[in-house]
């Protein structure tokens, strides 16, 4: 870092500017409020499209069939949705660790794993994406779906993701993007700021968490800028694919 460049002390929480050390607590509060309705709200807010986006993510991960061991780290994966899909798509030796900083989300995930009979293949661990409690080169793949934008220091989290990957392993980041398709962009704007908070109020009893989530999407960098962050974190073969009129983008980067 240049001598005249000081470390950042502030960041954004939706459209608000907040002290850097306060953002994580604010994000935690959001997900404590929505944990029990999180999966239902995903279906309602996306019209079920989040399932197709996650299917595309799993297709990229391509967990091996058969008995070859494969270890996934699913960051910010609280309720286990992505991990369940990966272990079901893989062979008998495919395992996943769901790491999330929010205890309420993790508890929902554990309950779902027990009910699905996957608690022997998917484990849950409280962890901060900026300081992962795992050794270097432990995982074959790292995923994070719709969670990276909630991390206070995204470059730090990306560096940690690369650190825990085995050489040749790949990180996959599924995140909302910047819609730039004429007509669709206007519809998406209205839907995001008017309809989604109203759904949150009706289904989850609180519109504010969903207002924050919409604002956080708008503050997230466009795909080209995020790809640059991945390269700066040391990833190679960085690429992204936009989906559904650029509503979301699936990013990938490999540790060489």
C-alpha cells in the first residue's frame, strides 16, 4: 500500500456509509431477522430463478462421481442450499463444509441437513470470511452464492478463499449484477425497490432487511470490476458469465 494511502475506515451498508468495524454486526442483524424465511423469500423474490442460477453454479463446480474425494467450502452458505446440491451431484466421497458468520442461519442449515439425511456429508461451522479457520490448500473448490457483497472487506475475503484452495482448485462467486438491458432495467428497478420490500413485510414481517439487500445489490461492482478484484487477490483464469439479462453473474478464478 502506498505510504500516503491509509487503510479504509468506512464502508457502505446499503446506501448508508458506516464505520468498517460496524458493518458485520449490521449484516448479522439482517440475517438473524430473515433466517427462518430465507429460502421461502428466495423463491418469492426471484420467481424461483435462484434455483436455476444455483444449478448453473453446481454444473461449473462439477463434483466428481464415484469414490474420488472432493471437499467443498461453501462460504456464507448458511441454510445449506448450495452444499446440498453439490453433494447430491457428486459421488459418495463428496463432502461440504458450510461456513457462515451467522449462527441463526447455520442452525436452520443444520436442521435442513438432518431432515434431508445429509448431515453426514454436510457440516456447518461458524466462520468469518475474512479470517477463515482452515489450513492452506484444504479445499478442491470454494463457493459463495449471494454473500460476497455482505462482506465488509471483499479483497480480504477473496484472498482467504484463494489461500484455502488446493493448487488447481477454483473459487466460484455467484452474485447479483448490473442489469443493462433496455426495458428490463426499468422493470427490475421498480420490482427491486417497491415489490421486494413489500413481499418481505408480508411474508417475513419486516421490510427493512430486504430494503438493505436491494441496496447492497446496487452498490456491488459490475462484473468487470469484480473480476479485477479477483485477479488482484491472486486468482488466475478469471472469468464470468452473465445470466438472465445480467441480473446475476457467475464468476470463477483458479489458484495456480
